[in-house]
C-alpha cells in the first residue's frame, strides 16, 4: 500500500467532494471547477475553464466584493432558478494565489421539501376554510328553521291563549 502524495490527495478530495467548487482569478475568469459544480450547472469542465465566470453564474458581485475587500462571505443562500438550484455559498479570496474560491452546498432538495410543505399548508388552510364555510351555512339554515318554527309556535300559542281568554270571559 502506497501513500498518496499530498497533491494527489487534494485532487481526489476535489473530484469527490459533493459540493460545487469553483475557483476564479482576480479578473473573474474560471480557473478550476470540480465535477459536482459541473453537474449542478450542467456544464462541462473543458467548456468553462478560461471563460468569464458570468458565463455560468449570473451575479458575480459577491466574487468582486470578496476580492476587493479581502473578506469572506459565509452562509449566503442563493437560488439559480434556471438550473433548479438553491445553494449555500462560501466565497473567499486566496490572495497569495491570486484567486477567489467558492464552495456551493446544494440545498435544492431542502427547498423543494419546504415548497411542498408550504403547498400542503396552503391546501390544508383552504380545506379548513371550506369546511368552516359549509358549517356556517348549515348553522344559518338551522337558525332560519328554528326561527320559523319558533315563530309558528308563538303564533299557535298565541291563538291558544286567545281561545282560552275568550272562553274565560
């Protein structure tokens, strides 16, 4: 059993990482992408290397900000609707290498589950409202019938009372 060289080990980690990884230079040209990134954005590595990052990503303002301010953006949730992607991004500069790196954790499944749950909630609220409206209609009908029968009862009782009063006089 031989020990992998550190570069080979990093290469393997890069290739097998399930997160999308992209590295761009200071001019925002793509230097590296891993297979997970290519899968996420439905691109081929050989087609995007050397291209402006804007060819794949519509908004590159965070890349510019990180480079200009030598900062790190962590936990940025971003949606790429044209790719049906929802990711959590970490973007950071590696100044001594002259590059900006971005790690994208795919949360699309979580977003889809949330949307399905929201849809179920809306449907449940709609059904509850429908049931309550039907119950209110039935209650109004019952109240109407009770009102009618109460009125009829009152009239009948009034007639009986009138008859008894005439008989008593």
